């Protein structure tokens, strides 16, 4: 398959595996008193009602930072799909009198089940923040207290948001993760790779190799692989970390595309056409071929790993149209997963081991593209988007609770795993998002 044919078929895109580099010092968020939790699930039940109070200012020059702390945290808690963040217009409490404490009844009167308070000041190390989480079912003593410091209000808010999610779910948060995506006109040969915070903030250009760069996928240590036509062939490039120079790691004749990192970060599944047909291979991070996985005259592409690394889902037209299949990551026979629809592509395997779902893009009888999931165990299919424009390229969050996707409504969107709480996070042109670990 030549490069121009590949470009026409590049909708059969990539899968996601990733890691996220984080820094800036902080003290660990600790539950106060006995280790007890109010567990919530979200989506399938009534959302947990939480109030994020205006941040108390201590000293001069922190007004903008105080507002950012409140707004970013409220946005995080909205996007995660577990909470209903109450409007500040309805607060009845005397905020100036309460400070960082609270009168539980005044907050219960507006329907709050939990309240977040904070105090910010500026010191030698930047911002100094004291965070308090009150679970009203447990009284007027904070159940979570964190003292944090750093120069960036957004990161401080994200970190406490993660602590809140962990308190209520016993799972790591995802507010410090990142998205990678392609943007620009592929038809005009102007496609670049960008990264942003998970909520679409802080967009940065990271590809500097030619004008046609596509299909990003995260690797260990913040590394990023993508396909580029810099040398007039679809080659696989790797950026090993923030600010690093891109290196060409796979340059076999023909396709080197759809790269997906294994969960252990030691292997990359990729589509190669060096022998004349698009087949799946496993390579190491230097580009050395470890094994060939498929031997079929059809087009096999878009690999995505299971959370334990033992299986790979992929797209093949061996049945007459693009459909999602699954096979052992060591090779062997493939089993077809999707049967409904004539054009299913872009699979991404949910990283939650207990949730055997593969999200994918499907085209319905009217020609509209939407996001679906298929249960790997029983083949049950669920439709997550419908009647909301064209929606493509699902990418799971590392906690398996959210999906990022591109939409003809504009830019990148997030939604919960059951298709609810759809929220736009990036308004610019973007496609094939990949979510960091």
C-alpha cells in the first residue's frame, strides 16, 4: 500500500497507552481521623452534590489565583461525571464568617453533600494553599486536609481534585493527565501533533518533523509516538519526553503506522506493509521487529492492547468490511467482535481490567459516525453518541471512567463511559485524540 492510499484510509487510526510526567512538590493529602470513605459511583445513579466555595485570600496579589483555584477545581469535578457542582449563586452560608470552617446545616439547606474550602497566600515557593474537604454526612470536621505549594494554580487545583476523587472512589484521579491529538488539514499536507492538559488547556505543538504528522499515541515517561511523512513515507517517530527531539524508529518500506504501546511499555504494536500488505507486527521501542502477528490478505490495522497485555483488538476488512477483531498478543487466530454496521474502526481497549470493553467508531445506515462500545466477553454493543453530529476516535481515560473523542460539533469532547455528561474541552480543529496514562 502506498502513502497516498494510506492517507485516504487513515481513519483506521490508532490506540492509546501512556504515561504522564508530573512535578512540583506537595504534601500528601491525608484523610483526617479514621480511614473511612463515602463511596460514590456516578453516572448510573444520582450525582454526588458538592459545593466549591470561593477561596479565602490571605495577603495581597492572589485574587486571580484564588479564582483560578476555584474555577479549575469546579471544572474538574464537573468533567469527571461523578459530581453535581452546585452554583455559587445559591450559597446561603456566611462565607466571611465561616472562613475555612463551615456550618453544616447552611450547606445542607442548599442540597450540598460535600463542601470544598481553601485558603491561598503567596510565599517564597509561590502559592501556598490549604485545602479542606467536608463530607457533610460526617459532620463539621474536614475528612481531607491538604497543604500544597507551587507556582501554578491550575496544577494545585488538579492535584486536590485528584485527592477528592481518590477519597470517594479509592481510585487515582486523572486531572494531571494529558491529551495528544492531530490538527491541521491532512488534504493540504498540514497536519501536526499537539498536546494539552486533559481539559484542553495549555495547547503545545510537539511535532517538528515535516508537515504531515498523524496518529499520536503515548508511551512510558511521557514519550509520544506518531506517524510522519517527513521522508515521503509513513514512518514511525518517537519523542521520548517533554522537549526531546523526534527520532525515526521504524522506517520499513510502506506503512509504519497506528503504533500502540503495550501496558508494560516494552513493546509497540504497529501496522507495517513492508511485504506488500498491511499486517500487524510487534516491535521494540528502537523499531526492531519482534514478531509478525497477522497473516491475512486483508488490511489489518489500528491495534490496541488489553490492560494485561495478553490480547490485541484491531480492525480488519477480512470479512468484507472494516470490523473489530481480537487476538492473542503472541499471534494466532483472530475472533470477530463487531457484526452490526458495515464500517467499524478506531478501537481503544478500556484500561480497567474489570471492564472488558473496547470503544470504537461505527458508521450507521445513514452514514453518520458515532461512538460505540463492545463487550469483549459477550459481544454486547452499546451506542454512546447519536444525533449529535459526527463523532469519532474514542480514547479512554486511564481510569476507564471517561472517553475523549473528536466531534463535528467542534474540537475535542469528553463523556462518561455510558455516553453521559458530554462536555467540550477543546474548541479548535482536532482529531484522533490519545489520552496519557
